[in-house]
C-alpha cells in the first residue's frame, strides 16, 4: 500500500495532547491492531481539535513540519507490503 499524502498520527502512549504541524490529518488512535477507524480531522481556522474516537487533543504548532509531533514519535508510518 502506498503511503497517503495526508499525514496520519497515533497516540499509542496515551498523551494528554499531541502537537502537530498541520491543520488537516487523520487520527488512527493507537497503532494497529488497537487502532480505531482512521478518521479525517480538519481544524479549519482553529488551532486545536479533539478526535471523536480516542479523545486525543491535537494542537497546531507552526514550528513543526507535517511529519513532526510533540511529543515525538506520534507520526503513524505505513509499512510497505
């Protein structure tokens, strides 16, 4: 499966919030096999959004690029099949 262009983030560690460098993304919850439906989230003009499945608070941080998170390690990367 080719990796999608929209970044996907996970919160397998159960952080209270995850800061990201994009307004549009997908949340997968925890890493498979404990993931929830991969839901597309769009902050619009806001700078934070809560995932309706796992309740992770995502906050936009302009200092981060699309593949960075704070805390580090919350970017979900697809494995090549």
